[in-house]
């Protein structure tokens, strides 16, 4: 199939825009590559320190040239998604020993859960944790004793942070090993209804707690299609997972077999063999375009409009939100997974999953087919399904058809002809909106603004009955420089109640929304942020604001906007406590959301 002209045009524009920075990155990787296997350059004393704790592998590390695999892990047992990683190092070591190599845990990275910190002070560290993870990855691999690496991480900031860190060592092969989603529990739509009833005072906390525990009930990622599972999708579309690995549930024989094979594959791609495939060769401009297409086709998390920009820049590739918007215009929405539908990711996987979707998009000319991946040359490898037959892992052709068209549709009969993401521009600045779950009648909202400087004030106004009538809730001073750009997902039940009452309602903010952004229109990531003097700092209560996903505009309909003084806010309560005082340097150094909200 001929590549779609828009895919080709956007890709070429990215290549041209990125040429100087991409060349500089590849030159650095070539220099690192030219030095050969790292351990050979260490002194005997340095090597002894590196091998002292290696147990039965100590002699092999010291005397043989077999490959050594570095493991960077986000394991902790507070996060359900990362709890399964507790057993992975032993599996990995066994697998590579059988192949004649060795493996060591190079280091750990922090992994926090936005589901725990939603609406709490800890959420103000969440976005910054991505760059901390990248830094920790750099520290882990800085010992320079590894020929390849595997990365154990799943959730919201963890995968982007690991990808950023991996590209600093882009001369090494990298394979990402997921843990998979938890088995299905209480349906997500039923859980959401209980949340709304609790917010409206119709049920007590005991009912809310029972619903939450029935939904989040075991190891693995949350089953809705938020940022964590969007990350997993990207790792397949971009060629860093083994094909079909993303949505195999934890603690199953197939999951273990994929983990073992992923470790062996990483080692086989090292410069010691004949199939050297460094991560810098995989994560090129075409891979990122494929990732953006996957994001649009699945109606994925809005957080990736920040993370993909930052991930790309780590490899010298410059993306902007216009690229996302243009690709969205030609990418059909092929999936309905909660919050864009009733199904969860397990239902999506059973219906045909990523293998079916990648095949459809390849056939439609909407993906670059000729990318390099950890599975070999070409994205067609990712249309196959992993099977465990008589104890042997193999890949077989996918079904080639959706087994449930209410969840997953072919490219010639999509849920909607364009993707789930829109770029908005206008007098209020630049923002993004996820529209895949927003009903068409809510794509355009024009209403008076009600302006707030924090989430709690919105909740207080709702409880006091002050949010009557049509309203656009503006929550500012939530950008990266102001307070770390927290997600505002705890406002979702309130806004959903207002919408359910028949009010026209939308959210406009320089903060983030959850990866589970749903049916309420939300213009988010507004740039410049209020603290940087963006127009959002000039909005006043009662101003008529227009959020228009149809034309891609975000406007404030007043005449004197440019002459108004900028609002200020007392941010002292967000600068310390719960570790926030440790991140002052991050708030001072961070870039704009449109540039990836990164400190690098």
C-alpha cells in the first residue's frame, strides 16, 4: 500500500526540522559505539567492583566476552502495574545464562502512581518524576559495563522517562518488558457512576470504596485506556516491545515466556553479534510518526502530547503539536476502549488488539512499514500474535479481522474518520483536546468563564451551588513552572454532573487532565502558562470563552484582553511539603508544555 501523502509530508517536515539536532545525537551515539564493548575498557579494579556481587556469574563476567545485559527496573510493590517486576530479574538472568550471557540489575528508578496522588500534593511531583526517572536511568547505565539493556516499566511517567534515559545510551540495544494489565474487574463505567453519585452526595464513602476496590483488584495496570496502557501501545507501534507483548496479563505462562524471550532478544541485538540494533536506530522520525498515528487511532492519553515531544527531543527529533493535529486529521479512530467506550484493554486485546490495528493501518498506508524494531526489519512483525505451543513461544499470523466491532473496527469502517486529538489555538494561547470520547454536540462550547487558581476552589464552588448555568471552568496557575502541572482528574466527576444536568460545560487549564480524559470537553496544556504571562492569566469571571474542537480554536471574546493586567496567585502552598521543596530547581528550569515540559 502506498504511504498516505499526509504521513509522508509530516514525516519529511519533522526530518527537515530536526536535521541539526538529530545529526548531533547520532554522531554522539556513533562515537560511543566505536569504543566497542564497554567492560573491556575498565581497569581490573573497576571490573572487580562491578562483578563482586554477581555470584555464579562473577567468573564469566571476568574471563569471557559473552554479553552482559543491564536491567533498569521500576519495581515496587505499591503499584499494581509494577509489582510483577519483583520476579523479573531472576527470570532474565536465567534466560541469558542459557544463551551464554549474563545479566545484572543496573539500577532502579522511582515509580509513582497518579491514581494515588490525584487531587493531592504528591500530584505536583508527578510530571517531574519523568525526568527524575530519566536521570536515574542515566545513573544506572553510567557504569558502562553493559552490552544491551532491558527496561522494566509500565505506567504514566515511567515509560517516557525510561525512553528518555535509554536514548542517552542510544548506542545500546533496548527492549522494554511490560507486566501487562490486571484481569478485568468491576466495569469502568460502573465505577464512574459510583464516583459521580459520591460527588453528588447520593452514596457514602463505603459504597465508593467498595467500587474502587472491585475495579483495582490485582497485579497489573489499570484496565482503562489511560496513560499507562497508551504507553504500552506506543512501545509496540514504535518497535520496542516484542510483538503482542503489551496486553498479556501478569503471572501467566505466556507472560513469563515473553519476558525470557525479551531478555534473550536484547542480548542478541548487541554489537557482539551479527544483528546489532541500537535503540538510536529504532527511535527515528518514522517511529515517532508511527507512535502518533497509534495515539490517534486508539484515542489515547493526552499526556502523550507532552511525553512524546520530550521523548523525541532526547533523540534529537523535534515534534510540535501541529504534527499531532495534522496526523489526527487523516487517522481513523479504530478503537473504543474506556473512557472512549465501555470495553477495557483486556476486551480490546481479545477482539484482535494491537496486531489487528497495526495491520489495518499498514494496509491503509497510515504507518511507515520499513522501520527497524526489536523484532526485526519492518512493522509487519507486529501483526503477529505470540502463542505458547507445547511450552515453546512462537508467533502466528493474527486473525485479520475484528472479533468485536463494538470495540475494534477496520480502517474502512472506523468509529470516526479522524483521530481523537485536536490542537486548539486562539487568543487564549495554544492547547490540546481529546475529542474521541466527547459527543459531537459538546465539541463547541461558548459560555461565561468562572476562574479558579486551584482544584479545591472548584470543588468548594460546586458544593456551594455556584456553578449553575452554562460555564467554562478556567483553572490556571497549574502549569509546569507554577506547580509541576498536576493532573486535574479529580474534577471529572463534578464536571460530568454539571454536563449531566444539561449545562454546557468545558474545562480550560494550563494543567493536565488524566489519561482517562472523558466526555467533558477539556482544553488542556494551555501554553504559555499563566505564570509565564500567557493570555489565560488575563481571563476574568464572566468573560465569554469559546472552546471549539470543530475549527480548532480557543478564544476569549472580549475586546480589552491585551491591555488587562496579568493576574497573580499566591503559590506558597505549592512550593513545599510532600517533597515539593526538593523540586524548586525543576520548577525554575522546566520548559513549556508545548516543548515537552522537560528540564533537559
